[in-house]
């Protein structure tokens, strides 16, 4: 029976050791797997060695060592077949837990020290200090047992809130000053200044209570938009110049230049109105190299790396086939790329 696991929304396939895996046509397949291996896994788009190791609860080094057919572990392609080594024999256990600890926690797949600390409302430093058996806090494995130290300090409350404050907010796990400021449309500096009871703004605990200062300045509107502009956009919480430029397929510089009413492009407030300039025309190659596979039109969110992965070609080959892209780190929707003729599972797009 084949079991399925999710990677970037796409199922990969996993075959237990008792099943002989043939792999996808064109992928690299191991000649044999080491003794005691769990099974064979077929790589899908978006996979990395790191995430596959995390999914199966094995170390990255062990996964790399079990797959000598993968010459460069940083480059795996859809259709490659990997041997999944056996799970570590048993987790690491503390000899004892410090006084006043909350309890013991058994690590599950996907856990990190940071997320466990957040879950129990303790600081990351306190969790690490309580578990010296974990020699590298960046590497924990399913089955490891952790001591959870005592709960975070008592909730901090303001003595009073400044005149004209908007709200009182109770912190929840995962909050930061930045996220809360974004949610309410106020500056981080204003939020920090309104809460002197928080001595270190980088450290918040669930149940801390914050004063939310008054609303941000009035919405800023352009006097007029430049000729050939595409749209007017109203900023919402969480927006940045970069995100808006990406959404419309224009450069950040062009978006900033079209909006002189925004004196600091790093600071946007909900309800600001921006002029969106016309998109830059895509760059088209004069010709493609012999034996090329197809032409691909860049879409929002694409990068050279992602496109190379999608078509199963190397990043170097894709860059070399497209000299009209002078800076491979900057591609825009509408650019047309030549896809070279080597690689796996091309999705040609003329």
C-alpha cells in the first residue's frame, strides 16, 4: 500500500521497505537501500532534503548518507527516489528536571524548540537551559523528551493608558510588538512608548496587557497619478511597498516614485491610497539556443530558482539560456524565458 504525505500542497509517495519502488521516469533511483531502511520516497515539487528528513523524523545527515545517488543534496528534482533510513532507536531523555518544572514533553515530527517554548508560554532560553541533554537546540527529533520549565513571569499590566488610547490588548502566543502594531495600524515606536511596563519590547508573554495608542495619522492620498498609471490601491493592514509591487508586477522603485505623498516608503498606514504605475513590458529573448524545450512566461511570485526546479533543469543552465535577463535575481511578470532542453518533466509553454 502506498501512503501519501503533503509537501507544498502536493502529495509525494512513500513506499514501505517491503515494497519495491521503481520511481518516476527520469528520476534518480538508488541501486539499493541500506539495511534497516524505512522505505522509499519519491520527491515532488517543493521538497528539500531538510523537509523530507523532518517529515520522517530522521536526521538530515542520515538521509544524505543513505542516498549516495544524489551528488548534491541541495539539488533534488521531482521524480528522484530517496531511501529513508531507519528511525533513531530512541529519543534522548533528561537525567532529571529542574525544580519547579511544569512537566515533560515528548517531541513530535515538525516540532522546534521555538514552537515548544511558544506553546508552553516560556522563553526559548529557559527551555534550552532546562535541557542540557539536547546538545544542539536546532536539532531535535521525534521521541526526544524535554523538561518544560516553570511558567513565564506573571502577566504585566499598565498602571494607566495614555490619553486618547484606542484599546487594551491581551497578548497571545506568537504575538510580537510588530504584529500587534500592524493589526491596529499604529507605528511600533508608538506602541512601545505607550507601554513602559514592557521593559524589553522583544519579549512578550501570553496574558501581558498592552495599551494601544490612538489611530495612525489621517489617510494620505495622491494629488494626482502619473500618466499611464494602472490603478489606485488602498493599503490594508500588513501591506508593504514590496508586497504591493509584487501583486501588480511592477518594481518597488517605480511604485515609490509614483507616490511622493508617502514620505517614508517603509511606513504605510491602512487607508493610504497609492498610485500603481503601468507594468513594465516583459523582456523577450531574440532567439533560444538549439534544442531548447520551450518558452516560459514569468508569473507573479516566480524566481529563476523556482522555474528551474519546476522544469527539472539546473539553475546555471536556465540562466545561461537567457542572457537577456541581465540580473537573474530580478525577473518580472511578463518576462519570457527559454527553457533549455535538459531535465525532467518539462511543462512546455510556447
